[in-house]
C-alpha cells in the first residue's frame, strides 16, 4: 500500500518502490509483474517532483524513478 499526501507533495511507498527501482520483489508472497505494473499505472502518474519516502533506504522522486529503465511487467 502507498499513501499519497498531495498537499505535501509526498508519497509514502513502503516496500513498493525504493530508490533505484521496485521494492521488495523477492519475497514468496510478492509478485514482481504486479508490483511493476502498479508502479507504472499508479505511482508514475503522480507529478514528477513528488518526493518518494521509501520503506527502507534513501528517498527519491517520481521523476528520478521514471527516468530509470524500469523492467516491463
């Protein structure tokens, strides 16, 4: 689950999106194509300057992550 605070320009992505790409995709209960599709269909529609607060590690922005070569779902 991700939480978007439009008035703050921040999205809290938990384990969905990390700095550098998809988050926790190696778990037995996670499905890589589903996570990638969710990132592309939901998160990448947010404004590019939206700050991404991840569940682990450093933050990023939607624009920075869209510029990476995200594998297709």
